C-alpha cells in the first residue's frame, strides 16, 4: 500500500470513529428532549401570572426528577404580551421554527383563542393553563386541546347564585371589554337572573385600560344593591384601590370572580379586606395535598402560590398523564387524549376530572379576603361543569 493510500484509509477510519462517538451520547440518553413551548405574558398587566404559571409547571417537573415519562424537558419561551394581534405569529413560530412538541399557553383569552385555532389546524397538543375563553372548550374544542384552569363562565355562574341568595336584586357589572370580561359577566347574569335578580347596567373599559373614575361615578349614581366584576392582575389592583378611594366599598358591596384578589393582595392591602369572590382555589384549603404543594412552592420560589401557580402545576400534571400513557411518544395523539379524558388530576385545589369538551369539572369556592389570604368560606358550587356549548367532539 502506498503511504498516501495508507493516510487516506487511516483518516477515513478516524472520521468514522469520531462520528460513531458523537452519536453515542444521543443514543445513551434514550429519547431526545421533549420541547415544551411556553407562550405566556412576561410583561404587561398579566406579567405576574406568566411567571406563576411557569413556576408551578417547573415545580411538578422537578418533583418528577426533571423528566416526564423518561423524557427530559426543554423549554422554548415566548412573551405573548397578552396581545392577541401578535398571537398567531407567535404560536406559528413555536410550531414551525422551534418544532415544539406541545404548547402551554396562555393567560389572555384572545391570545388563547388564536393558539387554539392554530393548535386545531396543525394537530399540536395544547394545554391552556389559565385563559378562560368559553370558546376554547366550546365551539373551538378539539381532541388535542385541554384546559387545566377554568372557563370564564364557571366563577361567574357560581357568584351569580351566591349574590342572588344574599337577596341582592339590582346589580351593576363592570369589566374589561374582551372575551374574559364579557363571558364572566354572562355567567354571572345567567344564574343571578335565574335566582330572581336583575343586572341593570353593564359597564366596561377596553383592555388593559385602568381609567375607572367616570364609571365609578356612574355606579354611585345608579345606587345598585351590589357590583359584580371581572378584573385581574395589575388592573385588579388598581380597580380595588379606586373602588375604595371612591367611597363605594362602604356603600355598595363588591363581588368578583376570584382573580380580583388572587396574586394581588400584597399590592391591594386594606382596600381588599373582606372582599368576597368565587374561584376554583383558596389559600386555606388545609388539605394534605394543598399543604404539601404550598410548602414545596414556597421553598422553591420564596413566594406564596396563587391560583395561577396551581394551574401551571396542573398543566404539567396533565402533560405527565398523557405522556406516561404513550410512554413518552407524543405523536400518539389519540392515546394521549384518551388517557386525559379518563384521568382524575390530583390538584392542590382538590381532585378534578375533565368534561367532554376538556375543561375541569371542579368545585368553585366562595372565599373572603382576610389579611394576605383568600380564605375559604364554603363551596359555592360543587363539581361545576362548564356546559361546553357548541363543542362537537
Ligand atoms: C382571560 O383572559 O381569560 C383571563 C385573564 C386573566 C385572568 C383570568 C382570565 O386572571
């Protein structure tokens, strides 16, 4: 063999050996990482919720030893800014550029509806960890779309019953003019009017506007028996403070979907004292499951958890249920969905199952603000299921 031929052969052997070596780590690792697209607000009035959801989600994965069904998790994060006009582009990038295996998002109903449309069209698995848009588990429902949170109808409907039972007859509502606000008010009105009350005025401001003064003046002039509201995040802080500053807290009782006082109490201070709200979580459930979750969350993040943290945690639990059923192979969509459809999720809020349209069937609690907590008063509505109107699965 000539020396140059020997050199060529030895080079070829070296190259082969090197490429075999570089393939080894991937083989040794088993399956590649599961890519999770987190599409959440990290700026704006809902920023704190994006962080709480991510914290909760990561906590469950950490508790499982960093893997779900044997697969390590890789996150691709997008700040959706709670801006529906950017949502379709954002979600398409996650699917087409980043090749995510599953989508988790979002907080804002308008953003979640855009995500649901793309998820349905592309068949990408989607778990919604907050946004309550009724349509997501209504007309837009799909076999690959699930929710770990609530429908906007649920807390509203539960509160309508509470307020009617208290004997209030004439109520003014006030909210942001977008799906979440409209649907929360609709849920409230449905049960409140069934219970003999009347919604006499429906007030709103555009999202995420917080100029409430003119509307508070209108409420004072209307002299209703009570007010029902949906606000959340930074807007909820401002609304509760403005309501008290206008002198209304002493004269017209304020009721809300629980987002009004969840994750917001530090900033609202005494202005939130004693407020009654309805939600699928409370800070003092006192169950072993919730106590363990609260302790683990506080230890990991030096923060108290809120409803958003619970929903993020449960989104990860739901992903784990589906992935375990398909042994980590998320391409087996029918089996993944079937497992979730019959699952009982062991949530810190209390166990829940999923309705036909994939929304949690859950207890809605009546809570009252006491100190820095939304304290449990009673179960306002037991195992409340969203009607899933318009869903064909
Ligand atoms: C929603 O847009 O669906 C939404 C946003 C924030 C909440 C609850 C619902 O706290």
